[in-house]
C-alpha cells in the first residue's frame, strides 16, 4: 500500500480493491449448502444402468428381478420417460446446415456412447438403487463404433445416425480470397499438424440435481447444480409442458462448473421426468466415475495449419484445416459447434494480417458429447497460432519477442476487425508485450538458458499472445434461436433498517460474482459493502437473465448492478431532498449517510430515510411515494463482444532423458478492462492457467478402439496438482470498454486461453537443440521422448 | 459408487480375527487402513459379506529391534515409516520411499502391512521390502511362519498369503555400515503410483560391489529383482562401464506391460535412466 491518497480512498470506493469474498469463511467452515446436502421429505434416489458398449442396439430390457428388490420404487426406460418429456435437438440456426438427432432422457432403441444411461432405477437410497441396477438385464446387439477422428469422415464408415445421412455435424468455411497465390509467393511458409486431446472439467462438486414435482399445482422445483438457472427454467418448462411461472430452478452453492454445468444432460432430464412420474422428489448426484463418462468433454481437434511470411518476417496469411469430433450428437441448447467455430475464427486474431482461409469440419463419433468448457476454442486457436509464430521466428532468425512486436496489431490501430469477422474495440497487445518482457526479465532468462545448455540443462521459454471473447451479446446464441439471454436483471431494495438487498441474475460458482456485485452496488449507491446482501441463483427470487457463461458476470451483470444502484441512489436522494427540504443536486450518499455533496457534511442517515419511508409515510410531503426498490435490466450494445487481450509466458525445464517437464514459472499480463477486484482477477488468471497447464501436460480422456474410456477415474486421469504447478506472476494493463459505464470485460477464460500455447512453445524451445519438435497436447513424457527420438 | 451391504467385525486379537474369517465361509476381507480396500468396495470391485477390521489388534503394532532384525508391526502406518527413528536407521528404504507414497491424508491411514499384503506392482513399500530382503511374518490358525521376500511375491496382487491368513509383521535385516542404498521413482505427479521406480541396497566392500539387491517396480506383475543387472555389477567397481553394463542387462530382466501411454520400450528406457542415476548416487557415497 502506498501512502499517497488515490481514488480508492474515497468512502465506499470498492471498485479496484482486493476485497475478500464474504462467502469464503462460510464455505471454509463447511457451512456450504450444495445439492448433495439437500434432503427433502419423501425424497428418492436414482441410479442408472449404463451401456457397456459405445454403439449398440437395445434388444431387450428385463427388470423383473430388480423391481422386487428392497426399497425399489420405480424402474423406468426410455419409453416411460418419453411420455413426459419432449425431445431436444442441439442445433442453432446461425450455423448453416448443422444437424443433430433428437434426444430423449433415456434412449428408446439405441445407445451411442459407452456409459450412456439406459434404465433408471429409483429407490429409497442410492445404495439400494445401485443394488437393483445391478439386477437389471439389458440385452444389446453391438454395432461397429466410430472412434477415429478421420473414420467419421471416411466413406464406408458406419453412419451413427442413418437419418442424418452421414457423420458430419457441421462444415464451415472462411476465405478472404487468393490464399494459394499468396502462399505461392511468400518468402517463408511454416506449417504443422496439431493434435489436441479430449479433456473434461473435473469440478470438485459433480453434477447434481434434486427434482421436486408437485402434481397438485403442476409445480416443479429443481435444485440444480448449474451456472444458468434461467436457461434450465425455460428448458424444463418447455420440454415437460409445465407453465414457466411454475418452474423454479434453484442453484445453491456450486462447487465449480467451468461451462460443464450449463448443458442438458440425459440423467438430469430423466431425474425431472422421474419426479413427475412419481410425484416425489428425486435426487441424482453423479459419482466420479459417472462424471468421467457423461460430463461433456472438450477440445479433441486435429488442426493442420500454415502461415506465410514476407522476407521481413511480416505475417501475410494463414491457412487452416480443423477437424473436431464432438460425440454422437450435438449438445443442447448451446450446440457442439461453438468450440470449432471459435477455433477457426480466433486463429491469428492478435496479429495484423488480413488474408485467411479456414475449413472447419465438426464430425460425430461414438464418444461422450463434447461442448463448451472454459475458454471454448481459445486454447486451440492460440496454440496453433503461437506455435506457428515461433516456428516463423526460427525460420526468419527473429527473436520470438521481436517477431511478435512486428506483427501484433498496433495499440493505436483500433477499432479494427480480424479477417474472420471479429471486431475489436480497443486492445493493448504491445503494452502487454512490453510489460511481460520486463516482468519476466526476458533477456536475463535467455542468457541463463544459453549458459545452462552448455551444462546439458535444457530450459525453454514460450510466449503466447491471445484475445478473449467476453461480454457476449445476442449474436452469440440469441440470433441462432436459442432461448439464452444476453441481458441480465437486478432488483435492489433498501430495507427498513437501511440495509441493501440486491437480487441479480448472474450466479456464484465460487468465482466471486457476489463479491463484485456487492462492491459495485456499495460504490455506486454509497453504502458500506457489509450492509449489502447479494442474492443469486434462484429463479423465484431474481429477475431473468443470462447468468454466467463466456465471461459475462462482471461485464454485463456488473453493469446491471451499477445502473440499478445509480437509479436507486437517485430515488434516495430525491426522497432525502423532500425530507430535508434541500435540492437533490446538492446531496450525495456516502457510507450510508445522505451528505452535503460539496462539503461531505452528514445530513441524515440512510436508515432514517428508510424508517420514514416505510413507517412514517404520513410525514412525507403529500404526493411523495418513496421508491426504495428499483429494477434494472441491461443488455450489451455496441460491439457484439468485448474482446480482452493479454500475453503469457512459460518457463520449463525438460529432462531430455526421461521426457519429464518441470514447469518453472508462468507469467500473465492481461487486459480485462476495468479491474473490479484484483484479488479475484488474479485468482481467475491463476486457476485458468492451471487448467491450461493441465491440458498442456496432464489431462486427456483416452479411449480405446472400442470406444471405452480407459482412464475414467482420478487415479488415471491426471488433473494438475499444486506440487507440479509453478508460481504464476500476474500483471494488468487496463483498457476499459467504452460500451459500458463500468468498463469491465471478462477475465475468467484468459488464463486457460493461452497457457497451453505458452507451454507448447516453451517445451519446443527447450528441445530445439535436438532438432526435435512436438505438436500434440498433452505433452506427456512418452510423446516428448518420441519427439526426441529416445524411444 | 456405493458399497454393497456388509457386516462388520472388530476383533482385538489375531486369533479372533482368523476365527472370524474362518467363520465367514471365506467371504470376508480384512480391512486395515482402508485406503485401497474402501475404493474397491465403493466401485463394487470387491463385495465381501463381512469386513474384519484389524486396526484394533495391539499385536499388529509396534516397532522393535530383535537379534539383528527390525520387527515392524503390520499396522504401522505410512506416516510412521516417515517419522520413526528406528525405521529411518535400520530400514532406510522404507523411510526414503515413504514421502513418495500417496499424500499425507492417505499416509495417515494406510498401513505398511496393508500395502505389502495388497502387493500392488506399482507400490513403493512392497518393492522396498524386496530390495531389503525382508521376511514376512504370516499367521493362520495353526501358527505363524516367516516367508523371505524373494519367495513372497507370486503374481499380480498375489502373494504367499493364503486366503484367511494375516500378515502380522515385517522383519527387516538391519542395514550394516558397509551398506549403501538409494531410492527414486518417476511419477507424473508427486504422490502418484510411479511409471517406474527403483530401490537398491548394495553391500560395498573395498570399493567393490560385494552383494547387491536391485529392485524395480511398475515394470511387471510384481516388484522385480533385476538379477542379470545385479550379476553385471557383482564383484565390480561402480564405474561408468559397470553401470552401462547393468543398464544393458535390464532388458533381459524386465518384461513390462505395453500400453499406448507408456509403451514397454518407454518403461525399459526409463528404468535404465533411473538405474543409472541411482547407481551413480551410490557410487558417489561409496
Ligand atoms: C489417492 C491414493 C493414492 C495412493 N497412492 C499410492 C502410492 O503412490 N503408492 C502406494 O504404494 N500406495 C498408494 N496408495 C495406496 C495406499 O498406500 C494404501 O494404503 C495401501 O496400499 C494399503 O494399505 P491399507 O492399510 O490402507 O490397506 P487396506 O486398504 O485396508 O487393505 C488392502 C488389502 O490388503 C488386505 N490387508 C490389509 N492388511 C492386511 C494384513 N495385515 N494381512 C493380510 N491382508 C491385509 C486387505 O484385506 C485388502 O485386501 C494410494 C491410495 C490412495 C487412496
């Protein structure tokens, strides 16, 4: 803390301050209330009989013995649940030509991935349900499984859903023209084929739902571990034929989501249907094994890409071919095309060049569904781009910092657009690069690297620039026909004691939404944040809104809170003016007092205004109706998305005999616009970087040739752990968006967006003396040893 | 992931435990620290009718020196192998390996006896038992016997312990002043089961390798003594050429499993690297 006074030293100046989360202590003390903690009267539990095959026809189901087992209340099949649930199809209109098959809670006649739920067994306890599930006999006729990323497109491969005609979900193209000519005339061309494994979210709290249907009032309450309660309110209402106003979705404490908990899952829909069939509450909590085989997976791309440069090392064009396999159908309601779409639109975007051609094929295969997970598409786009930039640096003899400084979009060139159509309001690539260089002491590290190589110690330095999509407007889903809101809503009330309640549609998943909303309301209303209660995650108590996804909580939810707080403050001041017989423009609210705006002299306490408004309205001037509750909605306007940017660096040491990598250090310089809470932004960066390093070195869902997930447990699927993670140093550059008064953009995905790219470049830099290179994530010891030619 | 229903017994003597097992018609499991058994129950990989909790049997505890052997009770927990001064001094490979076994919470519960009875081929303690040439004390209703480690490991999760028998103690021949030892492993993350690990106990006389026990784990169905590599070293100085010879011999000693992520060739390669590094360490202090 410096001694000089700053703008943060005004009363209630919370924006920009590292205030701790008010809910942290409660969660630490074990007082969290997660779905699994919820116990309702007459509640039952469901377990699922799952398919052992990746692709098979269901020939018969024999549940006779199981039905007689202790505690069993219902055994339901696909046909039973189809009676209460309308099918869903995961397509969006703006992805022209995309297709997918209708889905039901449980399949009628066919399974399309190993682990797919086939029969639901509802019993008094989960253990009894599992006992009975073991006694259900399902007869299958196995069908050939489509597993390989290329097999799905090869003629003659069995078609998973014959009604679709082929295994292609979507085909997209971008072409600015003349690419072949440009490459033919380029001074330098670098190219590579990249492979990105599947991985999954591995949230601490698994997916969970308690569905409680009351047939007497046609009322459904779903306690649901999700980040988007309103989206599910809409889905449950429409697919189960319940009036929307009768559907309440409550998301209590959520133990991480990362995008994983905003998709429709068969088990969750089945649980709602079972509650309707039984008229009793039914709980489903996925266990870890179920999570691995049924939570969405992400990534799984094979990208062939090349980059053309002129003789000065200026990038002039890129040409990209991406194939991604998304499972047997497209996820609902956000589809499984968004990741590929973001990959092929984000590639190259930090750089100036304008010639671009890209082909995206999204294909089906018999593995679990793939969909949006933290940093959707970004890690792939930037690993491809940044690795090619490093290869170009090596080819042209330029230092990796120098080639970036020649090619990044200049900081004064905004607004501008990428050849892929994305529009940038204002970014700070060069400021970030300069800051990174000094933060990591780049020149010293390079000198040390050269020195250590002489002693057979192989360290590598990798740099990666990125942009991140945040504050998405309706262009993201709404235009495609999805009933997913891009606006948020807030209702703020001053209570009779002068405390403040803010009910807002953005949700808390452990990332600190409630903290920043409290900060923003406190600052703009002029009250201490301790007096503000933020309410989230309940469709019955908060207005409709998009909640949190794609980095919108601070940028859109925060702006909603800001505008609501300002509106309420106006009401308070106008009322205070009446009471004090003072002109409102001479008054202000600070620290819970109405003060003289010019001198700061305290005039009357907010609590006193509230007391008068609620209990002694007779003392107000005639005609005065105090309005101490305001509602506000806000939808982003202006740029379709608020892009953020930044740069990361990774420092590694490769043991060239074992292929093991020690990650020594990681740096991030990021620009998410207005930083509301540096502590939380840093947490987001660090958590995001760790997830990205997980993808770079550890995490991969490995399937065998029969479509069986071979490492679906925490013993075999390696999540990054603290012991292997480096110190992560973070610095900020702030370029607020002018589209909102708050100026905040997203920061939740930036860490994940480019840490794999930085790590990929670092490992390649380390093994460069052996003329070895690697282009596959995760970079496991065996892959590194193979790259080095040691095995 | 819920265990099937089972009944639970808590004997307080070894004999009572053995009798309880016999009375169960063999459909029982002993449970010690539960760190391997409980996950197996939850996954329904095992579903015994009776769980016999041996954690309250005083005879299975205690660490004491007896006639040149260190007797370590089967219930000795992983964390004690880390902290106990007798183990550190007389059975140093258990002590050196302990920090690499799982994580503190698991080490607080898991037992040395449980680990060696289970005999996971990627586990540290069974391999170190083999490297130190321990004897395993095994009890049944007709008495107790001691089985040398060289005869104890039979196949994957299969040992000299017959159904219903209890491993009661581990007897370690205490290390001598001429002994040198080294332990290390290559695991993707600290606390994971290793891809390859090794423990070596060498008796160095006049700078020559008089005797050596060279054990690798994670490379087969049981911990493996690399006997050809031992032969390549016995009677020689631990110089670079001897080390290279031992590394070369390893491919005759090992037939590791082959899978896409860790091809057999990789395990052999890593075993050689590890062996070279460990022998180098021993040579430095020898
Ligand atoms: C997350 C995690 C990570 C782990 N990582 C490692 C690791 O890196 N390295 C490693 O070596 N281990 C690891 N383990 C396993 C751990 O060390 C176990 O504790 C140990 O293998 C078994 O000891 P236990 O006392 O818990 O045995 P239990 O789980 O109680 O029993 C295991 C088996 O041995 C039998 N048994 C137990 N005691 C006796 C006895 N005295 N006589 C006869 N049979 C007996 C039981 O019947 C059972 O079949 C890990 C475990 C977990 C949960």
